[in-house]
DNA sequence: TAAGGCTCTGGAAATGATTCCAGATGATGT
DNA sequence: ACATCATCTGGAATCATTTCCAGAGCCTTA
C-alpha cells in the first residue's frame, strides 16, 4: 500500500478525499449531527486521525454567528491585583467548562470624558472578535453608555461601577457589601462591643456600601457610629495608619474597628501594634475581602470573605444567558458574603 | 435625496455599492495599501462612516494566516497570584501596543503523565485560534514535549520550568535568580554579616537557583553556608516559620537570613517577632520578588525586585519575533533583578 | 509615435468551514 | 405494487474578506 503524503494544511476536503466521502459528511461527523451511518463515521474519524486534522477556528466561526470568545475588560487599573485575578480565574473556569475562550484586555479613560469621545478598545474595533464583554476594574457611567451604543452584550461587576441614574439599565453581578458589613458589625455587637469604629474612605463606592451596612447595624443596636470616613489621597494601608493616628486622640477609645477592607485593616493593625496596642487584647479588628494575607496576619484577621471565583463564574454564566436572550429584562445577581471568624476579635 | 436603509450586517460589498467602487478597492482602503487615489479613498471612507462599517474579524483572519491572538497559558495553579497577574499585565500592555490580543487559559496535569497522554488544552484543539503560546505557571518537561509535537510557536517563562535535559531546546524569558540572590548575599556581607542563613525549599527550581547564587557568594567571601533547604509540605510562610523554629536551636545564631521569597521572609519575620527577636536589631532579613506587601511589612522588607511587567513584555516580544522567524536558533533572554534596600537590614 | 512603466481600478478566485437541497436507498404500511 | 417515510449522502451555495490578474489611462523616453 502506498503511503500518501500528508498535506501541510489539512482541510475538511482532504479528509473527505481520504475517506472517500463528501465534504458535507465530514462536516456532519465533526458536528455530531444525526444521519451519518456508523460505518461512514468510522471511516471519516480514521481519516481525520491519519491526517491529524484539526478544524480551522476562524472558518468555523464565520458561518456560525458566534465567535466563542468573551472579553474580560479591566478599566482604569495600572495592574491587576489579587482580587481581580481571582475573579478572572472564576471566569476562565466557567468559560472552559462551556468551551468558551476569554480574552484579557485592559484600558484607561477618565470619568468625565464624553461617552462618544472614549476611544473604542481595540477588541471592539472589528466586528466578531468577541460575543460579549465582562466589565471589571473601576467602571464609570460614561463608558457604560459608550458600550450600550455599540450594541454588544455585556455584564458588569456591579460593585465597581460608579454611575449616576441616567445610565440605562444593564446586567450585573455583585456581592452584598451592605449585608457583609452589617453582619460583621452585628457580630461585634453580639460579642459585647459597644464602641465600634468604621475606617474607610466612603468616596469609593464599595466603602460607601459597607459603611451604610455598618451604620444600619449600629442604629439597630442603638449605638452611635464613629470612625473615619473622609477622603484622603492615601493608599489603603496608609489610610488605616492615618486613621489610627487620629482616632487614638479620641476618648473613649474604640474596643473594635471595622476596616473598609483587608488592606485598610492591615494599616490599622500596623499602627496599633507600633503604638503598643495589641490586637485583639486592646482592640478587636475586622477586615473585608479575605485576601490570602488576612489568614497570615498576626493574629489572623477576622474578615468578610468575598467568593471571588464565584463572582467570576456568575459573570460568565450571566453573560452567556444574555447571549441567548439579549435585551431586557436586566438581571442583577447579588451574591452573599461570609463572615470568617479568626483571632483578631475577642469577646468583651 | 433619498435616505437608503442601513443593512443589519454591513459588509465590504455594501460599502463598495455605497461608494460606487469595487470590493477590491474597499479592501485596499481598509488595508492601507498603495494605489488608491485620494479621491476614491475619501469616497470609500465616507461610505464606511455612513454605514458604520466594521470589518469582520474572522473573515479577515481566514485569508491572512495569522489570528492576531496569543494564549497566556497558566499550568498547574489553582489561582493566579499577584506575581503572575503582573506578568499577564505586562504581556497585555505589549500586546495591545502591537495590536494583538491575549487569550487567558489555565490547565492542570501531572509531571509524570506521558507527553502523548496530556489532554490538549481546548484552545489548541482547533487550528487557527492562536498564533503562539506563552507558558507560565509550573511547567513540566512532558508538557513542553507535547507542545513541541503540536508545532505551534511558544515561549516559556523560564524560571518556572522543571524539565530535564532530554526536552529539546526552546525559547524562554527568565530573570536572573542566581545573580539576584548572589548580589543580595554580597550586600549582607558588605554590611559586616558573617553568619548568613538561607531559607527555602530547594526542590523548587527557583529556590534552587537562588540557593546556588547564595552559595557562590558565601564561598567567595570564605563564609560557610547554612540554613534550611529541605523539602517540606508547607506553604511558603509556614516554611519560614518552621525554619526559624529549627534554626533558633543552633549556635551560633545567624545575624542575617536570606529568604527564598517574600512569602518565606514573612513567615520568618512572624516567627522571629513572636519569639521576641526583632528585625533588624537581632536578625537582618532579605526576601525575593518584591511583592507589594514587602514594602508594607514592619519594618519594610529589603528584597530582590523582579520586574514582572518587564518579564511579560519580553515574553510577548520574543513570541512575536518567533512568529516571524520560526524554528532555531532559540533565544534565552535573561532579565536582571534589582536589590531594593529597605529597613529590614542593618549594618553590623 | 511606439514602447514601456507607473498608477489605479473592477471583479473573479480563493480561503475553509457549514447548511441546504436534491436524490438514493431501504423499510414499512396498505 | 405503490406510496410514504426515515435514513443517509454528495455537492453547490454561502459567509466576508483578501489577493491576484487583467486592463485602462497617463506620463516618460527614445
């Protein structure tokens, strides 16, 4: 038997010739459609293996009206920190299970640029790159408007959206910051704490939500809220340190501090221990997010865990639903958080 | 004048009709080739704007033999930690500047699975998805072999490759762990330290390199190396803690510790401070990687900075060179590190 | 004025798949 | 025996683009 040469780019036509069938039949085998006899299917599969045939992605996508790709678009961040990395991983896990691919892209723009003036991200300049968009990072209303005008399906990580009311409705996944902070505060109250301070710059939308959850819990317990919530041009840990330097002048001192996130909590912790105040003996401390480092702090930090991979999976799932049923109604999927009790809190 | 309706999917043919030219001319305008008169070009561009034409990505890619996408493939990691997130960001920065897209994918496999048995990642099951691959995470030799058999261009982040000699040659970008650790050790020596310990599990290839750099510097200074390098089933910070619990039994005690990375250094720091040993008064401490947290430690950690975004950019650039000139010779691009002096080290 | 070389253009062919239509075959029902 | 139906198959048409080829002007140059 003569050994036929294997062509460089094996196409469906080569396979058809090799198997002695028509191209339509090969395509039917490839797509596992009905109406191919067992014998023919076997011959085609053998030919595919012999020629090491792999179908061409672009050619397949051109007739189906789906690209099989979504874009994870991060706005206005110089780098991806651990939180978003986990969300991305969640998106990817869900995507690969559904045979979808994830394109990672990032972009920057100002909050006050008119929507029409925001440069279209490269990925959207051609049609057909991606079926939909996942918006993360810090998302402003003007960009939402811009995307809506492009008529491409998208979902947003709701917690990071800073948009006024005039932006139309859209799909989002968010975790419940209000409730998370609310429960954390209730927990401190249940342990006997009365003077509970909140530390976090409420000009950030997420800290704002958390602060409101804290406020509600304090009011419900008939306690008076306090702490530091002003806007400062500091990094998160520095904000925590600065807050301690200001709060320690106050009388009476707090017995517990709820920090806006784990980074702020770290700053608080550092400032406290430097001044000889010990956590949790003198002050109990609670964070938010549950990054890996929280568990490693000394003492390990009690914090509100955000299920970041779950958020990613939910974003991907919602986007895919959207692709099958575009337009309204718009879904707002709120995921709950989980209070993780560690040693940075003590009962009074 | 009558207003013509805008078709739903605007194609190059619609533009040609609108502008009163042939499809070839529209394509020439689109690709900015020579031989289109200024007047014609203007008419075509006007038609494109009027119809809001965006070319179809898949259709373009099918004739050019490039997809314009590369895959950032992370192996054997449950999640992306900050180091890889930075590398990915570097890749993306470089890619978008070169009008390329980055697909993020992850996969898992064992080090001892035969190459032929490793399941092909989804992205490679079809031809034409990506032009090339960037291998990161923990890469074993069997997978390198697998990829080489698929004849798809790739570059690897060299520091994370665990491969024996029998794997063929390949392109890589790496940062110089040997030199980084070497310089860090020399720095400690120059400050008068004589009893310098190394802490890091040398069964990891990266810790191994760093250890060898440390060894060379110690020998050059005629000092005897010591520390803990055995394999343990711990996380990195836990490894550092465990090392301290063992080393403190030794006499004489070290005056400085070079940790395998910042996480190990954190564990060392925690164990030391818990035992009442102070950094840097009793022991000087140096890490490796320079993650964000290093700067925030108390005292801020002296460490060897790895330029992670630069590594990502180099990976992307090398891959693109490879696409234009496939096959040997293979490039090994070694980036240097930078010693960042902070307060965790003191002169004796 | 003829030949040759630019510049510019239209349209057919090609790319590699899917889909649809027509037709063949064989089983089943009346 | 005939109609009907389900099963199975080949191949043309299709998708949206790029590329190639042929040809039309127009300007030099000998």
